[in-house]
C-alpha cells in the first residue's frame, strides 16, 4: 500500500480535475490542440481572469503546458502527464 507522501501527486491531479470549468477547458484543448486564454475563455463562457486562474491550476498539476508566442500565452494538453489525468482526458 502506498504511504501518504506517495499519494500527494495523485491528490493534486484529482483536485485539478475535479472542477467542471477545468474539465471544459481540457475538452476544448483536446479538440483545438492549442489555444490562447482569450479563445478558451470565450469557448467556456468565462472571464479572462477566471480562465487564467483555472489554467494556472492545471499547469501546476502538469496537465497543461504553455508557450509564449509574441504577446500571447498559448496552452495545450501536456504530453507528459499522470496515468490518472490520461484516463480522465480519454473520457472527455
């Protein structure tokens, strides 16, 4: 059985995925591949600021990655993620 310390990464992933807005973001990114914060916010009908906050949570859990191009920050689903995140993304 895993000890509590070993479960922290799984807990962080599951917490990041346990929000309908963040699942909406991931569903959009799964379809579009890569998108700016503004495009994501428009698609999920949420403010730019709130969308940025959700993307920050997903980024800190290694579920999405970001790349800056010119003045825009573009987000995409991370290629290197946990098995739990892969399973949830498969279901979206």
